[in-house]
């Protein structure tokens, strides 16, 4: 378990970047924490840590955004609307999981059954105040 407090979006991004610099492929980040906690912000940092230089935006309407061109592919999911195994299969989650990239999964609470038995890094974001977040990492080397 690792805990860190950040006091700006830039700090959250920078922290995520240092984490992702060590990634070698196959990592699954399972985010926990509601709307506006900083999941997409953290994912932006992960992209930077993988040397991806393009824009990183919320996949809310697309379900998944692919960021290719960095050191490793990054697949960024928003599982907010996933309610069934059928939904999950349609999202492409299982196909992406076999591509050896890094998976960043927002609303992982909704796909717990699919993550069971996989090695995941859980990243929980909690709001302390407007610009401050507590970030808890668990799993893998954390
Ligand atoms: N310490 C912080 N870390 C991350 N985001 C923060 C922080 N403080 C304020 N914010 C703000 O919180 C919001 C987080 O948005 P976003 O990353 O899209 O959240 P989520 O994906 O969890 O819904 C942004 O508006 C960001 O500027
Ligand atoms: Mg988001």
C-alpha cells in the first residue's frame, strides 16, 4: 500500500508519470473514486510516463480511448455504463487485455468480476478539498 497527498492536478499527473515510467506492459490500473476525483488526470500522467505526447481526454462517450505511439500502448476505459458481461465484451476489454499494453480502467467497481484473478494496481482517489486528493495505491509492487 502506498499513500500520497497531492495538492494540484499537476502534482497528481507528475506522480502518475513516475509510476508509469516503471511499467513494462500488461499493467492494469483499476481506479476507484467518483466523478471529478482525478482518474482522467492520473491517466494523463500515465500517458506521459509512457512517452505518449498527444491529448488524453475522458473516454466517457467512446468507452475506450487508445493512445498509441508511446513506449507502450495505453488503453483507457470508462466503465461507468457497463452493467453486464455482454456490455463488457462489447467494450473490447478482453481483446485489449491481450495486447500487452497498459490498461487504465475508470469505474473499475463496475467490472470487479472480470478483474478477479488478474493482477491489478488499485488506485483510489479521495477528495480532501477542492485541490487536494489522497491517492492510495495497492497491488503489484505497491
Ligand atoms: N490534486 C488534484 N488531483 C487531480 N485533479 C484535481 C486535483 N485538484 C483539483 N483537481 C481537479 O479535479 C478534476 C478531476 O477531473 P478528472 O481527472 O476528469 O476526474 P475523473 O476522471 O475522476 O472524473 C479536474 O477538474 C482537476 O482540475
Ligand atoms: Mg474521468
